[in-house]
C-alpha cells in the first residue's frame, strides 16, 4: 500500500504519519529527512543539496527528484511507503508519478487532512510553550489554570516566534495556493480521501483506517 498524506500546518500530519507508519509498517518517505540524511552521508546528491543550503537557497526540484529516485530504488519500499511533505506542487506531483511509473509503482491513496483555516489559526496562534519543562498549552483548548504560567512547573509560558497570525496567514496562503492543484490532480485519478481533521486524534485515525480498507 503506497500512500501520500497532505495537510496544512497544524492539521496533525506528523501525528497521523507516525500512526500510519507504525500500524501499517510503511516506509516513511520524507524529503526533508532524506535531504538531511544525504547531506550528512555526503552522497553526490547530498553534496549538491548542501551547495544550495549553504547559500540559503531552496533545494531545486531536480535535486529532490534525484533523492527520491535514489530512495525508491531501495528494496524496503516494496512493502509500501508513505510520502509526507511531498509533492508540494503540481509539477512535483507529475514528476513523482513519472518516477513511480518507471519502477512499476503508483500511489494507491492520498489522505487529505481537511480542516478550516479558522481552526488551524486557533491551534497554532493559541499555542503556548513552557521553556522549562516543555509542556504545551493552548489558550483555546488547554488553557493553563493561571494565564501565562505553566501548571506543571510554574515557569512563564512563551509563544514561538512563527506562531503569530501574520506569519501563519502567509504559510496558509502559500499552502493552499500550491496544494489545491495537487489535490485536484489526484482527485482526477479518484484516489483522494478527504478526512475530517477537526476531530480528536483517535477519530481522525479511525476515519483514515476506514478509507484504507481493502488496500492492505
Ligand atoms: Zn513547565
């Protein structure tokens, strides 16, 4: 079973990816992780990627393409894989299909974690962290007993710099602009499952499992 998971920042993609990988024994194909690993191992693609990263530039599609080809040539992917964080654009989706076709594979299902921006805004801008013990609060869903103070250790809570409305709005706009064509591309192939990601973790995962019935 070969899957792809799509979700906006705050939709719970990391949690659902972990659950899928552990429950269905899938190989996790995360381009971010693969890039870091290739750079660390000093492979030819890794060295190329490093050049761009050193300049603070985005790693171009050709380099990511090479990394994916390299990863998909390993035997463990035959048992099934989960693409996470890729493809992010229509071009990348078309390229991935071409790569998979060459090795006689395909994406069986695309899981789209569906959730309104309003909810994501609450989840992310409401987040408060304890810098001392690491406890995470949310002023909308899991407020500390005393405003701005950690329930567990009494330290002052902080908000991560990127968790403000302005930068989140930019990230969400970018996300929708790039991802909508990707979703439509897979919808044309009739393989998208839209999952209501506003529910609790267990409910979301149950819905995903139901959507995958018959595939594994
Ligand atoms: Zn604390």
